[in-house]
C-alpha cells in the first residue's frame, strides 16, 4: 500500500511470459487535468535542467533529421510545451498531440507556442499529415494498450523518419535494487517496459531499432549547465546534477531508456 495524491493505492502488476512486458491489471482511473500537470512536475518553465534536457533532446534528434521547416516534428504528450517550443525555435514544422486540454492552454501561455495541437485520441489526430520525427518522452507508460499507438506511429512516420521514445526501464539496476519501492511504480503508469519488451513491441509494429541509450546529453553541454547551476543554485545542486550525468552514462543503471527507431 502506497500513497499518491493523498490517496492510498495498491498496484496489481502482471508480466507477459513471452515478451516480459509488465502491465497494470487494475485501472486507477487517473484524471489528466491541470492539477495533474503540477502534481507530476510537468510544468518546468523555471527549471534550468529541464530546459537543458529538452535542448539536448532536440540536438540529438537533429543529428538524424535536420531541423528544417520541411521536416514535420510531432510531440506526443507535450507537457507544458517546453520541448515543442525548442523544436519550433530550431526550425522544425511542429505539431503536438495530448489528451489533456490544460497542456495546450499552458503551452500557449508559457511559450507562446505556435505549433498545431490536437487534444484527444491519436486515432483522429492529423489525418492528412505524416511526420519526419515522432517523439514520446515519458508517455508510453501511460498507455494501457501501447501497440495500436505504435502501429499508428509506423503509419504516420515518413520514410527515413525517426521515432524517439523515452520511458522507464523496469529491468534497470535501480529498479531491481528498489523492487516494489521503485518510484516509477505509480498509478499513472500502466505499462512498464524493459529493453527486450520495448524492442519486441517496436519490431512487431514494423520498426527497426537504431539505438538505445540512457541519456542523450553531450559532455560539453553538461559541463556548461553544471556551471550555470552553481551560479543559480549553489555547489550542492551542481554536484547532484553532475552525479546524475555520470551515473547515467553506463547503460542499464538509471531508470530511463531512450530508443531511436526507424
């Protein structure tokens, strides 16, 4: 029994014996609204590190798909719009998809976002558009049945386009050490992947996995933001950030995994 949003909960998890996909058997019926955005720390406008993460993500993607107005960039689960704002500034033709109407309002207010946004189901989103980049950061774990979404992404991704997915690794060293107390086990997460199960799912949807990593931060950029953190927040915060960067470099230790697929 654990607490979430001042409520007690128990997670009933199941594991597929074939692909090792872990999923939530019971449905906690989480409401995605403006309160959710603040409770889950989605609003990051004042966060130096969150801005840095988004900038590094766009730089990483631009190595495969040029940041150009001819290339369409779709962000699924736009959060507060930070990443879309940076993609927009980099030169992509940007689009956003989310189920939470509060995200669109916040993104327009905070970042003056000009991207085309669709609020609702992916099945009805952008029927006349295909994309050169489809990006999901900490989204797929919220999807109870992820395969229809991955098939939709395959259909909507242009030839030589790039799908980028970041989610928690249920087989990471941190998750194994913490066991049932792993902080990624929470009611808002209904699907849990390992490297094996996410690769299996992507290949079943017709994708080829190009790369798997834990972080996509560059060393030079990480050193620059460390100095900025020292100035703004002090040495202790900077050391914590640098420690996160260094321990995330070896794959499989930290919880995150980033898949690039075509």
